[in-house]
């Protein structure tokens, strides 16, 4: 049965020996929407994403992907990781086409698509380079093409741009928004940066400070699209939203400071 | 182990070698060292030339190389296979752990007599000895290499739809290759040492046999000639492995191309 909820977490908890990362999380990610999860560092945002991606099973609760219970790897999703996740022994081109190769598509058949994506992420002159020869921003672009080329219905992103400088980051965010706007993909985006979350998303879910974090609130972001990420941060509506969400998030950030100091 | 790019350093290195040889030669000629025990570089060189000119060396060299290559190939195959299997199956790894430790703690030379009894004086007793040496080096490195695969890269490949087989081929093998290669450098040298020791203890052919024959008649020059040939062979084989490594690991940043001393 098709469902307009791409990812549904129902009462999901995850415990590791000695501590509970997230507790009783219920969250719906509507199909085709861009939802961000924000929270203080160490609140289990990545754990949440890994469970939705099927990389680790929840300790309690259930996960549904487009209405079907998830078991094993989430085959309808792509995942952009926070850390470098490219295969260092494969060239840019081979990294980009990796997902196609895993699906048994021969290199000559995927050549056109590969060209297309290499051009799209602006790496025309680097297709035979290895990841260590690229800058951090370029590696992220390869990762983006690698995730997107297999055309997943859902894309999970775990602070994919955290390691980049402000300007590169802004460019990458714009590229992600453009990519997303061209398709009907569902994005679940994890960040600790509330500005980034509001600027990109349709909805922002706020997690409490860990351990045993829960969802404090889900805030709709009614800023019009397409958005200009350069100017949006001075938009009065943006500032309103920021103030509202920050009031709640601030408490959690302070708690997390108190716990770690 | 790579050739220094700096030409003047190469000149210095050659000068050092020449100086040492000259000191040896001069020392023996001046009577500082006893010729009987130390021979002379010039005698050794002419003996090596003579061995090659007469062609008597070939059968020994070929025997030693065949033994070394066989023990290397068999040892690497078994080592890589066992390393992968145990790295992927935790139960087996834990099960075999104490026995592998015991087996590895045994000095391999003591196995030579038993292998001689089991496999006779021919090449197989030497190959068996070589295999026991190569296997453990390659096994431990492969095991480590597979275990230390970056989990993020592994997860990324899984999210992109890799099956277990594809994970092994595209992620685990390339990732373990760095470790396996560092073990190959060491194990090719050890393979040659092992088979030469085996030949020394009992054989009818091979460089080790040649050296032990020379030793038997107090022919120091013959012993040194055998050593010289062995050293050149080990260096040549090592540089072959190095070339292969550079080709297969060309994706690596140049500065971390070699990781040695792990065994």
C-alpha cells in the first residue's frame, strides 16, 4: 500500500550497553518533504538516522518505510555520511557509479549517467582522480552524486557539510536544494545548526539533550520556495521561526553543556 | 625501501658501499683480517662470476627460487583465505585464537627436521617450512586489515546496495590489500630464508645446500658468494613486489605508501 509517510518512527528507542541514546521517538517524515532533525551534540541524531537507514535495528519500537516495516538495509534510501565515505581506491567516476555497479549495470551502460553526474557536480576534469587528490568540498560533491545517481526515494544526510568552510557549505546547501527541488525525494537531514535546518527544511524536529533523547517538538517552516540561502537569514519570517525554535532548543543545549562540563 | 630520488644521496650511498668494500679488501691484503675466515671482495666477485660462467649456479638458484615461490604462493593463498574467513566469522576467530598463538610462538626452524622426515630431502620439505613462515605473517595482516575496514565506508557500500560478495570484492579486499602488501614484503624475504635454512639442513640442491657444501670444506669465498647471490635475489624479488604494490595501490597518497614492520 503506498503511503504518503516516507519514514515513520513509532516509539523507537535505542540502547547501547550502559546507556540509552534515544528513547520513545515517534516521528513522521512526509513523502517528498525536507525534514531536519536538530539537537545538541551527542543527542543521538546519527543513531536515529542509522536506524531509519536499517544500519542498526532499534531496541524498541518499529520503523516503517512507505508503510512497510523495515528489516535489514533500507533499500529505498541513500545516505550521505558525515565522515568521508568514498572508497579511497576508486576514482571519482568509479565512486559515482558504484551503486549502479552493485545493481549489476555494466560500466558502458552507466557511462552516460556517470558523465551527466560528473558534469552536474562540476568535476569534469577530475573523473580519474582519487578521493585523496580532491578537496573536502569536492569529495562531498562526489558523495552527493554517488548517493543521488541510484535515484533513491529517500535521502538521509548526517551533517554532510559540517567539515566544510562557510562558503563551500553555502554552495553545497544550494546544490542540495536544487537537486531536491528537481525530484520528489524525501530528505531527512541531521544537523546541530538550527540556521541550516530552517533555511533548508519544510519541517524541523528538535531533539532533547542526550542520553535518552526524545522529540521536543516538530516545527513547520513556511518559508516560500525556491529559497535564496544567501538572503534568507535576514528574512523576518526566518528570524521569527529561529527565535521560536531556539527558545526550546536553547534549554536542551544548556542542559547538554551542564552534563558534559 | 624505495630508491632515493635525490641523486646526490645515491652518490653518497654508493660511496659508502665502495668504501666498505675497499676497507675489507685492503684490510685482508694488509693482513689485518685473516683471508681464511674473511675471504676478499675481489675473490668473492670472481667466484660469483665463475659460478655463472660455468653455469653450475643455475640449478641451485632455480631450486631455491622454485621452493621460495611455491611456499610464498601457497602461504599467501592460505593466509589470505584464513585471514578473511576468521575476520568475517567471529566465532571461528575466537575458537582458533589460542591455537594460532601457540603455533605462531613456535620457532619455525625446529619444524625443519620433522618436515625433512615427513617430506624427504626434495623441495617439498623446504616448501612446507616456507609455508609455515609465510602463512602466519600474511594471515595476521589480512585478519587485521579486514577487521580495520573503516565502518563508514562499509556502511556506505551497504547503503549503495552491495551484497556480501560485492562488499568483499569492492571494500574488504582493497582495504586489506595495504596490510597484505606490507606483509608480502616481509614474507617474501622470510620465505627465502626458510627454504635456505631447509636446504642447509638437508638437501641435494639449492643455494643453502651450496653454502653448506662450501662451509664443509672451509671455503669461505664459496659461503660469501652464496650469500651475495641470495642478497641480490631477495632485493630483486622485493622490488618486484614493490612495483606490483605501487601499481595496485596507486590510489594511496604517496607519503603513506608503505607500512612495514608489521608481522
